[in-house]
C-alpha cells in the first residue's frame, strides 16, 4: 500500500468549506476512476490547514495516476474554482 500525503493552507480560513467541497466534487470523482485508488481522508486544522491522505493499492498505481493525461485538466479545474485561496505546503 502507498499513502500519498498532501498538506494545504487555505486562506482566508473561511474558504476551507469551499476548498473541501471543490475537492470532493472535482478530485474525488476523478480519483475513484483510477486503478488502485482505495480511499481518501481529509482533516481540517485551525488556521486553514487541510491535510489529505490518499490510499493506493501500490506505489505503481499512485505513480500511474500522477502521469495520467487528464491530471493537468483536473488540477486546472480545481485551481480555477478556488482561485488563489490555497497553497500546497507539502506533498509526498
């Protein structure tokens, strides 16, 4: 199993609910179609920090998703919906 960890800062903090909604609507539907995707967990912390853990069956499944031809389109769709109200702090 491979766990992908992402940490975001959403600002202002009042935008966290918008971030989580857009994440569910845009990213979750795409992830569910990827081979090897198991589940995703999200945690919201005070100050606008959002932690996301994506569980994959294998590192290969996770890597295949990161090079999928649709990924830039999904990412751009999410960024367009949120504007400049978030920043990626960490990913691994």
